[in-house]
């Protein structure tokens, strides 16, 4: 009998939820500090979807994060991500999912501190070789403010 078919104990569920929360927080911290490679590492085995774009594989995700976000003088996007309303479902000893809200604040010279985007992260996780990791992440934007200094300009807009 597989360990996946046995429901995790209450303690095991709490441990899994803690691991999921740690991954959620790590992703947000990495974004705010411009740690593209660290986020590419934690998403390396995931299907990463932002709007209509789907990216897979560590190098593809690193490239996406480097080219679709703006990085400023301090090599960060000058953002502060908050994750809230976290709902975690533990499916088995090796599989979980979550949905949570995110709010992104940004501040730059000429741009006072303000929320620039809110939305949800829709995630799935798996345990592999004793460690929890993302197996998918969907970024679903909901409300938008001034993202002109956060999202990279499309190539055709730069040429104009």
C-alpha cells in the first residue's frame, strides 16, 4: 500500500502546511530582493503561468523573470509583496495545493509608495526526495494600479 493513500495525521498536516507557507513566503521575499535565480530554483519543476504565458523549466523561468520585470538601481523591482488569505489543502503525504491573495506595493523616485497590483496565486506542491517544492504556480492578477515601473515594456513598445 502506497503512503499516498494513507491520510496524513494532524501533525503531518501541520508540518506540510508549514512547508507550503515557507515556499509562499520564500517566493515573495526572493521577488522583492531581486533573487531571480533563487526563484527559478524553487520553481524549476513547476508549470509557471502568468496571464496567457506558460513557462516551464528552471532556465525558462529565470529568463521570464529577468525579462518581464523591471529591475532598478539596487537590482530589485523596488516592490514589497504581501501574501494573505492563505488556504492550504493537504491532499496526501506528498501533495498539497493552496490559493492565496497577493498585494504588491512599489516605491521609486517619482512614484510614491502605493499598491500596484493585487491578485491570487494558485499553487500546487509535491514532496520529492523528502523536500517540498512547487509543481505549479498560476499568477492571476485582479486589480491593477500603475505597473509601468514594474512590468517590462513589450519589445514593440520599446522600439516605438
